[in-house]
C-alpha cells in the first residue's frame, strides 16, 4: 500500500477496540485509517461479553448490526454468570445489579464478531488494510509516522496526527517504544478449544450464562464453559504452567474435564471441533498508556486475566474514551491524558485487578459462593461482574480493598 495522505488518526488493529475507536472518530468527522496484521475472520478468545460493553457498541453505531446478525452467527444471549465448586453453586443475574445500564449481552464467536464490527466500520467509510504489519513508528513535532510492511514485501508510510494502538496481544507500540513492564499478576496459561457440547436440555445448566468452575482440588485452577446458540461451546482451562502435563492439548482438556464431577457430566458427550490451542504469559502492563501523539487501547496497554471476561470491556471503554479525547485534542482543546485517560481508565482496571487477585487467593471465591439471592451485597458484586467497574457509587468500586476485606471476614465468621 502507498498512502501520501495525512490522516487525523491511524489505528493499529481492527479488533473490537480498533473498530469502536475508528467508528466513533468517523462519526465525529475525523479522517481515520486502520491497519491490521491478520485477515478476518480469525480465531480469538474473549468470547463472553459483559453488558457494559453494549454501551460502547451502541455509541459507535454498531449495535443494530450486532442485534440483526446475532442469531445467524450463533451468538448466545447472556444474562449472567454461574459458578461451581465442589458441589456448591452460585449464579449472578446481571439484570439484578446495582449500577444503571444494560443487563444483558451476548456470548460470541470472536472470529465472526470481530469481522462484523470491522465490516460495519468499513461501511462507514473507514479504510481497513489487512495483512499489513507495523515495522516502525516515528513521532515528530508535526505528526506520527508508521512504517508498514504488506504481504507483497512492500514498505510504505502512513502519516497521521495521532495513533491509537488497538493491536491487543500484539502490543505494537509498547514493543516499538519500549513501554512494556512485567505484570503484577502470577504467570498463568490457558488451554482451550471449541466443542459441539451435546449438553442435554434437561441438564442443570443455563446456556444464558458463562459457567466458571473451580477445580475440586487445585483452588487456583479454573475452567470456563461458554455456550453458543448453535449447540457449540468454548471450553478452556486456566492454571499455573506447572499444572499442565506434557500430553497433547486435546488430551489434557479431556483429562481436566474428568477431574470435575459437574463438567464430567455436562460434557460427557462433547466433541472437540477445533484444534486445541494454548496461550501463556498473557498478563501485561506498561510504563504509560499514552504519549506524544499516541495512546494505547485495551490489551495493548494492560491485560489482566480471563477469569471475569473483562478484557473486551476494558478495550471498548478505552477506545470510546480515547476517541473522545483525540477528537477534542485535534479540535484544539486542552486534554489532560494523565487524568482524563490513564487515571480514569485505571480506576476500573484496578477494581478488576483486585477481583482477579482475590479470586486466585480464594477469598473472592468464598464471597461468590457465600452470597444468597436475598443478599443486599449481591447486586453490587453483580455490577462489577457485568463490567461496571467504573461506577463509583458502588461501594465495591469506591473502595474495593475495604469492601472485599469486610466480606471476607463475614464469610470466615459465618
């Protein structure tokens, strides 16, 4: 590709955060271009959306397309989360939550979901160049320049007034600008696949909810089961790397299923329909989430852990927030990226981080299984599980540490 234009904004990555940011900027009248290393559709995890994400999909003008195509694409209506541990069950209905906003969403096949959002963004007039890899970035007083390499081996430049890095786990700008930091979270690994689940209709299983299962003996090992509406499901195991054997990935998944009574029953007739995959070292952090003429979105900045499905919601919120700030900056308004972007975004990320760390030290597990349907606390926890980790009216957002500590003490004395 060869492009001599100077765009208002160049977006690296056409996934959910890239599509949301580009669509919002286009609606604001900005000249935007997107470069994407891969070709869509392509497989990705992060399939269980949170209701808060629906607000950003709507803000970007993409909600109607999602609603119109959800059934045909096998997306599953989702209204909550269910948990299982050694015979204990707990579930959270996201419509019964403390915070305002949508209470339902979808569980999606990311290959189709991401392509849908990207295609709709392109229909708005945003050029998306697939098979294009960013090799270098140069920031000058006047503009930001990306040097990109296409699949034909041709190198070219893209000039823009601002760059948004939505490259996800590719983490393009953190690598090129030496912004990476080690994560504060313990390293973990995920092994996962898609199955034809063959779960009987009369089983004790709600297809409208993600099922999170704690291993009966290894407390920091957990499973996800994300059903889709076409009878298939995403299934994965997350644990410390040493918990995994040397066997083939598919066999490891079958072995782990047998170790839990509920999953062994639910998935007794499951058939793996995609090659099993693994990913490790996915938790990440950065020195800063913005700089002169650039900002990092979603996983390109910080990724926590898949346990509460927060990744896509954080990515979409960062995209919407950054798009609004970029538009103001390009209009000549003063923008405080430290407070209005990094600190504002980090508030919710820190809430999710506390939840993740408390999950693995088992204190949050105990809280989740302690909550009854009549609990006054349950809607507040449900709000955070639904993605509303920035609602400071919620006591568990305003002071997460204190709230979890008090609940932990209650669980221990009950």
